[in-house]
């Protein structure tokens, strides 16, 4: 029996009060609150969380025991009050639920009423309880049907009441016909797999769940539950005695659990509730409490999360190893536990790869890479045996020294990228067992490294491996329909290994300060030289690392309808093979950044840039007039539809050359057909799913001052997400504006009622603007409230168009585009085109603008009052 922890003044006062007689909730609640405050103060003064969670449990024990005696009275031995779950383990964090089981065999009305009064009193005291009232038989019946109930009963602890009932329950739940060790293990393993799948099987989400996430407290507890069921004990030391853990592994598991307890305890105090997620808004205070402050090496938050991810990576590895040992002991017949040799060094055991000798890596560290090579070429292997994982762990230093000195190791590692299958799984396994960072010390630096923003949803190492996965996925026939054009492209590459290596190294220099793309070049060049990669291939890989952001940046920030801009991009890539690989890498990179970043619009944007650049690279010697070429294609299509050539010509005369460069033939046909076939003005029509990657809204109406601002305000008020806007003004003073939009779920528009509502609202606002001077009111998300980016205004002059390009970088928020348009109105600025980009919590919007008389803005007036006014508006 473990001794009680030291009581406090408040707990002694509480004890005294309880002894006086019937409890008055108005007197007890303040004392319970005061006890919570004392526990919090003790924590901040350095008392370990493991002491305090035990102390809180004992305080609640005493309270419940006294209340039970007072409320249940003469019926006390006809029922029992039992602590279960975390409370049963005496692990009550500041806001943990108090889980109770009330055993009651009798259906006597007086007993039931007494139990009801007892539970009501607990609620009146402000205790967060979870409770059930069951007979012993119903506990057994329900526990046999539900492993969660069975697990709770494993942790049952008698608080007060009938000891005979409790012992009877304990005896029943310990029998094999309740839950035998094997089926219990399978159920808990399946339960864990289902739980972890909710987190994409990665511990490295940027708001991880400390309790339920991979490597979290639930994973540790899962091991202890299986241990309890199989060995009849629930301590980590028993795993050492049964040779499931070494002393050092047990110490790591115990230290990891205690560290997670510390963080969870602090998290509950900061959040003021039972919050189990390390939410962005809590991370700064957590970082500060655990000694991580901003310095020249980075933000304190990122340092804190880096250390957290390191802990749970180690715990995940130990969890995997222990579950595998239990699987072998509980599910594998003894005759199948001997390995079947594959060669002189490796064998297969129960579907896992194993080293045949217990000191194999000590004698020959080079076998570590050979092991992963075999895993890659043998897809039927489920993984590595626990003993082999332990060898990898214990010989890391020896393996690292071998890697640095041996050409054979470098050849083996290089061969992984040339194998037709299994690259992603192999790299993930190497990372899981800490061998990828051992082999590539530069990769070790990005393991668990996070960026405190909403744009990057994963740590740098997880993101990197997702990029490689996305590239490899394009080669798998089952996934061909996802991105068929890109799958066709990657299959045609002569040296796809160049792309995979670039994917592995593209973010290798993150977290060092400076331009990580440029810093990464030196790292990957050294790798290529060290691995004797041919200079031509090395140059291609280094170029991809250096330029890996170029295509997405160009597509989102430049006017890719402008042939001059396409020519600039073509000069950057230089040749088709580089364009192909950059297109593939860019797509894989965006799709691996976060789930919401990739959409139809971004896909269409990259495809448009790729196709335009391909056309230019294939005919560099020709002076192509894209506008004229597009005009002829559109005319042929319209004549084929029996449209009047004369009417087409008259309409087109009023459109400038820019119009035929901004739009392709299909779009021009759509615009022309709709405008010539409809007389009511304003004309509003929809292309529900265009190749631009969203739904397009065409608006054609006599131009009026600030029409664009009116349209933007109306669309945003309807909760539409504007992706891009192309603005045309005809010679007869009509506005021909096209908006590419998505709904608030990032989907194209399909609801007929919504389309009708959009059309009606636009017509109404064009005729008589009412919304333009009203602020758009949306609830900002939790994330939007937390992140604040200082507004930046960047400008340059577009000499060819005689327009000023204004870039506005700020925190994204609902109604931002409307706010900017109103600001431009106040400055008497005319908008000619807009590109809207959202990167997590950041908005980077670009506008091509002039004065109302179509003259560009001067640098002096931008710097003097326009840019300051925009910044002031954004900060309001």
C-alpha cells in the first residue's frame, strides 16, 4: 500500500468540516476551489505532477468516503463505491473527470433514492463526475461485450462500502472467461490502431493530443493494461522482470510518462478545463513554463514543441516494440517463434524481419542499412522484430561511425532511391527507429521541428516524408485517377531518383535562419558528392532544392496570363526536364503541407503555368502572339456554333489585347455567347466547375465607380471564398468581370438555391448598393484570433501594363478582401485585377491598380500615404 502524500491546510480544513455532519455545498465548494489553487501553486513552485495528481485523488477519496457514509448511511454495506479509470489509478489531473462505479445488488427504493441523492450532491459540489450504477452481473455482462468497460474494471479501486461485493467483482473479472489475455490484447491493439488513425498515424500534428495521440499517455496506459491482464500486475518494473524491457528502456518509458504528466498538468491549469490538445493559444505559456524562450536560434514555442515531439517519438517506438512482444507471446504458437533464415544474417519470424544473432550489429554495423534494404524489397514483411529494434537502438553510435567511414553504406543508401517500390515505407521506418537521422545528421536537425503557424500542419520531417510519399504515390496505378497528368509525367522521367532525393532534401535547412532553399543547396551538394552521384544529376537535384518554391510563388503572385511573365519563368527553368520535375515536386510539396491547402484552383493555376511554359519552351525561336492565336481559336469555335461573325467582331473590337491574353479560347467563347445572347443588364451567369479550379461568375454591366468593390463585398457577404478576379473594361464603358470562387467548404458551387441567391443579391447591389458601407460580420475562428501578422504593403511598377502592382501581406480574416477594397475606395484607387492567396493564417493578396484615370500610382504617394493608410486599416 502506497503511503499518503502530505496534506495541506485546506485539505485539513475540509476534513474538519466534513466531520461536523451533513455537508453544505456552499461551504465545501470554496474549499475545493482553494485546494485546487494550492495544488496549482505547489506545481508552479516545483512539486512534481506525479505527487500532485496522487494528492488530488486522495483529497477526493476522503470527500467521497465521508459523503457516502452520510448519504447512504444504513445501506452502506448493501452497495459499494468504486473508483475506476484514471481516478482508479489515482491519476487525477486538475480537471480530470472523476469516474465512479456504484455497485448495487438490491433494487430497494430507499437505496436507489440514497444513491440518487449522493450523485446529486456531487454535482452540487461542482465535481465533474462520470458514473454508472450496476450490479456485479451487469458489470460482467457489459464488460464481456465492451473492452472499454472491461478495461475500466481492471483499474477498479474500492473507496467505501461492501468489501465483499468488491472482492466478488474482482474475482469475476480476473477469470479467463471474462477476458482471456489473447483476445484482450487483440481488442486493445485494434482499439489503439483505430484511435491513432484519427491522427493520420502521426504524432506530429501541430496541435497534438497529449492523451489520445500517438506516443501519448493512452499508448503507455495501453501497455500497462495488457501487462495487467497478462501478468496480473500493472507496473513498468514487471515488464523488466519478464524481459520485455531493459532497465534503460523502462527508465525512458517512466521518464517520458512523468514528463507528459507535467505537461498535461500545466495544460489543464492554463486552459482552466480538461483540455488534452496542445492548442496554439496555450503553447506560448507552456513553452515559458518549461523554460523555452525566444532566442537567436528560434522561437521558444518551437523549441518546446521540438522537445515534446522527441519525447513522444521515443514513446511511440517503445509502444510498438512492447505490443509486438506481447503479440508474439500471446498469439504466436511456440513452434513458430523460431526464425526462418533468409540468408546468413537475416531471418523471418511471424512475418517480421529479424537479425539472427543478438550481437549482429555490434559485430557488423553495416547490416543496419541492409536490413532496411531487405524491408524495401520484401513487401510481405510486416516490420522488424522487437529484438532487432532493440539492437538498432543500442548500437546507434556504432552505426553512425560506420556510415561515416564506409562506401558500402553509401551505396546501399543510394540504392533505396532506385528501387521500384517501398521507398516511402523504408524512409518512414528509418525515421521511426532513429536511423534516418543517424545516417543523415542534417535530417536529425529537422526531426520534430515545427513552424508555429497554420500553414504547415506537420513537423518538417513528417512533411518531408509526406512529400516523398506523394511523389511515389503518383507512380502507383491504384492512385492514377487522382492526378493522371502528373502520373503520366513522372512515369516518363529517366531519373526519378533525382526527384525523390530532392524531395528528401528540399526543406533540410529549415530552422537555421536565412533562406532555407539556398542553404539546402550546400547540404544536398555535399550529399551528392559523398554518394558519388554523377555531376549532371547532382546539378539537377541541387537546382530543384534551390528552386522548389519558385513555381508555387510564381503561379500565386505573378500575372501568368501575361506572356512576358511566362517568358521570365521559362528563363528560370531553362529546359523541359527541369520544368517537369519542378511541377511534380511543387504539387507534392503543396499537398504535403496541410490537408486544406490543395484545391481545384491551385491545381488549375499550376497546370496553367506549366502548360504555358511548356508551349514557350517547345517553340523558343518563334515570336508567338498568344492573344491572336487565342482569338482565332475562339472564333472558329463560335462559328462552328453558328454564332454571327459580324456580331462577334463588333463585340471583340471593344475589348483590348489584354483580354485575349488573360483568357483562353473556351472562356472567350463562354463570355461571348452569354453576352451576345442575353439582353437584360446586368448579365450574371455561372460556370459551375471551370478548368480554372473553381466556379466562375461572369458579370457584364455598364461600368460604374467602385463596381469591383461592390461585387467583392456582396460575394464575401454570401460567404464565398474569392480565389481570383479578372477585370476587363470595354471601350463602350462596360465592365466584364470574372470571379473564381469556392464555397465556404472549399468546394465548387452546385446548390441551385445558392446560385439563385447569389444572382439576386448581385443584381440588387449593382442597382442600388446597400452592403458596401456595412462591415461584414463573421465569427473569427479560434486560430484566426490567435495569430496576428503585422500588415506589409509591397509595391512595384508594371511598365508594360502601365499599372502599379500592390501586394498586401497580413493576417487572414473574414471580409479581408472587402476591407481592402473599401480602403482602395477611400484612396480613390481603381482595381484592374486581383490574385488572392491564403497560406494558413496569412493572406497574400496582389492587386493591379491605377488612379481612376488609369495612370499608375507614384512611388511617392504610395510611400507617403497609401501604404500607411492600408497598414492602419489592417491593424484596426
